[in-house]
C-alpha cells in the first residue's frame, strides 16, 4: 500500500529528529513505493527540502521508525550543486552558465495503473531556477520490480545544456559489496563475473557503439551485500537499464563506505541542448530487490519480463529450424523446400529463412558483400518468390519466418547509391565498413520511414509470414549525421535509439501478431528497451553447446529463458570445430527456447530418431521451461566444470532438471548428487530420465517416486551407467518430475 503520511507535529520534538525539526512540519511527507516483498521509501521534510531515499530493501510498513533514522541522507536524485558530492544523477549547465543545481521537493502523486502496478510521480524543482525534474516510479507488486524514468524540463531564458542525466540513483550501506556483472564478446556473450567492490569506482559502460551495445558488457548487474552472492539466500539488488544505446552503470564506494550506484545513458559526447518548454526523458531503469539471493532476483525479473517487458510474454514459443548454419547464402528453392520437409518430419513447428533471399543482379545477396538495403526477392534463387515458400511451409504444417537487417546497407547496393545522405558518417572522412556494411541514420525520419517500410513490405510478401528475425550486424564507427544540425551532433546517440523505438512502435501497432526475434550478430542487442517489442532474442552466434551453457547461464540471470533462442547445430560446431554429442546439444538447447540450426538431412539413423524424440519431449517440458521458475543449482563458472539448472512450474506440479559435465576429467566426472529446489515438500513426484540414450541411462532409479522433501533435502544421484565413461566430457542428464 502506498500512502502519503503527514507527520504528527509531536514527532518533530523528538531529539533524534533534530534534523527534521528545522523544516516545516505540515509539508513533511513519506512516500512509499511498495511491492509484495520490498519497500522503497522516500522522505521529504518540506517544500524547500530535498527528497531523501531513506530505504530500499525488505518490506517495511513502519515508516515512523524510518523517519527517526537520520544517518542516511542521500537524495533520491542527486544533482551537481549544493553539498552532494558522490555519484551524481544529474549535471546541467543552466541558461545563465551556472553549473549548479539544487533540487527540492515540489509535490508528488500516486495512482494505481491496475491491480498490480502503482505509479508514483515525484516532482522536484531547482531552488532558484525554473528547472524541473520528474521521477516516475512504477511498482510492479507481484514481481517485486520497481522501474524508474526521469524527465527534465525548464522555463529558463535560454537553452539548458544537459551534460549527464541518469535514469536512477541508488545508495546502499553495508559492510561489503559484491558486484555480479556480465561481460563478453562476439561468441561469448554474458559471461558472469563477480568481484568485491573496493573504495573508488567501477564503471560498466558502452559509450560509442549504440548498435551492438551489449556485445561486450550488458547494462545489467546484481549486487550482493556483505558476502559474495548466494543463489537462494542473502540480500541481492538487481538492475537492468532498458535502453538499446550507449549506457553507463557506475558504482562508487565512498570514504564513508556508502555505495552509490547510478545508471543511465552514457554522457560521453552526448550533451543535450534543451530549449525552454521542451523536455527530455531518460530510459527506464529496472530494479528488483531479493532477500533470497540471486535466484529470486532472476525469478523476479523473469516474472516481470513475461508480463510487462516481452512481447507475447504469456504465449508459448514455437520450436523452429533456422536455415543459417544449414544453408548460409547457398540455397535455391529446392534446398529450402527439402529442408522444410525434414523440419516438418522432425516435429518442428516453424521454418525460418535467414539471410540471402534478396538483392538482384550485381547486388545479389550471395555473400555478406552486397545487397543489404535492396529488399527485393532474389529472382534467381527464388523464382516463385517468398509467397511460394511460405505456402509450402504452411502446407507442411509449419509456420514461416524470414530474416531482415533493415538498419544497414552494403556500399554495394542500389540503396547506398540512391541515399548517401542516409549513411552515418563523419563529414569528409572515410566511412569505415564492418562486415562490409554501413549503418543508416535512424535519427532521420526519412530513414525511420524506410526501415518501417522494409518491415511492412517483407511481411506483405506473404500472409503466411508470421515471424521476423531482425538483425543488426555492425556498430557505429566515425559518428556523424547529415540530418542533425551541426550544433546538435551530440544528440545523435539518443536520437538514433529514439528513432529505432519509433519504428518499433509503428511496426508493433501494425503487426501485433508477428513473432519478432531480436538479433545483433548474436547477443549484441539484448536489453529490455528493445525486448519490449520482441518475442525473443538470439543469445549468441556461438552455437557450441558447451559455450552455450555458460552464455545462457549468464543471460538468464537477467533475461528470461522463454526468450532465449537456443539451437541445436552441427558437429563439428561451425564456430569452434568442437565435436559434441547430439544428446548434449539437445539437452542444452532444450533449457531455453529450443530450435535447430543445421542441415536437417545430415541427421540420419539413430540421430534422427533421437532428435525426433527430443523434440517431442521438449513439447512436454516447454511450459515449465518457458513459464516456470528457474533455479540455478551448480554454476558452470565455479563448480569444476559441472553445471545444473532446474525449472519448476508455478503450481509445483512439474519440474525439469538439466545437469551437464562440460569438460574432460573434471574431479568426479559426471557423477553428481543434486539437491533440487523449489518443489513442494509435501508432493510426491515421479522422476524419469528424458532424452535417455539406449542402454546409457544416467539415472539409476528411473521412474521412481520421491517426495519433494526428499528431493530437496537428500537429492538425486546421477551418473553415466557405464562408470568408465563418467570422466568423459559433455555428458548430460535431463530429469522430468511430475506430481503423482
Ligand atoms: C548474423 C546473425 C546470424 C545470421 C547472420 C546472417 O551474424 O547473428 O544469426 O543471421 O547474421 O548474415
């Protein structure tokens, strides 16, 4: 319940509250932003006083006691000026050149958006200038998530320069702080790193790429208080910035051992010139607090995402076969229809035609060197058009999807010749290429129209197209916009992303039913700003199942498994040359949104039968994987090459365990005792092994009944039934639990 509480005047007489006593009692207010299990409490003591972030953590309703505590006086949104000196959320240069800003309370409102969400708007103003800040917090009660975005505006006599504007600020006080963040590169996205923060600063940022902003680091974190994070206990804060551009997360441990966290757009070379009467809005920062470790923090984010931050978050995802690694650019109609025959025979539900279907003549898209921008069907490869293929898919009982990369252009294309002014470039300089391509300037409304039209036109190729894979395969280099005026070039970073979101909005208004995959050379654009418009993302171009265990483990700390495209590909793997057993590849891919990405006719004999059965099994476990609660049991990062995760249905009637041995000769090899989590102790479950290879079980008590209590307190033992094989790498086990 969020309420405004006027302070009884008597309270102000208490000696412990001497700090409050100088302020006007009648204006003092407590602003509670509450979820089911957490409270964020703001306190202000008058219209000329700042707003203090007094508490964010476990739930409390005893706001009187909070008022008595005067140690923490960190403002909810610290601006540069006055006595604020730690991480600053806001830094502006006023019209008269003044560098300082002092924000004070100017009112607040609260309203229910619906039964689950409550919005709190806190208004702040500068003490002296007509400069205004509005914090918009939304409490998502059931998922325990609080989001915040900030808007600034002013009525000063000239433009104000906004040098830095964070989406959120969070001060924490504890004895020790452990930061989990996600670092990677192409092919190894979202690697989990945890470190203890020491005095000084730690910055996680991307300041120049915009596109592919999440390829190296991700704008997300988890922060554990007092000790390294545990999975199911201890206080953990998680945060993720919903923004598909340059970002900065800063963690500063000051001399008083307070940790100051700020998160928002990256201010590097990004001053915004704000005219009087105009306003500037930040992206949304998403925060959750968990008193039950990192595990609950992830489950909170997943619940929130499925409901509010993912398109069609309540719908099961189809199993698909993507043509990329099976055909690359080398296909004709027959290649694809043959692939579709096999796809259907495997029990897969959708066929996705990847890159290579467009461009004609000298600009045919027969490699990555030409054709981007010319979105006309390649007549040579596909004489009967996309319509024929899509109809063929449907005749086989499959849905049909197709790939586009509409923000990009190859210099070798009609488009590049026609619209040189649409290309991001620095005047007079060479335009660097990456993957032989250039980037279109989405800050320009004409480019926005073009990109939206590429989507419309592609979907119009056939009414049977129900899935689009939207790719983006290069970042910004040598920035510059022919559209933006010379004195507004620094607006490019934000205007590009705003332009992209405008296109997404248009696309979604027109095509609400299309499934859209977010892809940027794999996980280069995985953030909640873009995901809001998408159904899923391609987590990595690396389909090596061993690497995928690590990538998906990190990815799913923040982003939900239902959206994590996870494909079985060929062996040897195309990115790493590693040979990996088919069972292991399936057992990994089935822990996300299952797909296949290979030439299906290459799977023959026993492999074919195995694949068909595994796909059937996935259909059984799919609701649990996609809508259930994720528990991480063994981390692939620190458990001797072993990993295990588990999903439990919300009603606890079903659960599925995935266990993996990643490397060769790890301590005991593939022989684990695993205590399960999240089950109902009072229920009895039948435990069966899934994807079991003939004569090679990994669970000796297949089909046995166990109580939830036993499974959680004692656990199950798994190992290869042929013990001499136990030390081999890439062994795996999938156990399926069903209430009896
Ligand atoms: C990117 C994507 C791949 C594939 C290729 C096609 O690399 O990440 O999945 O679509 O482009 O060119």
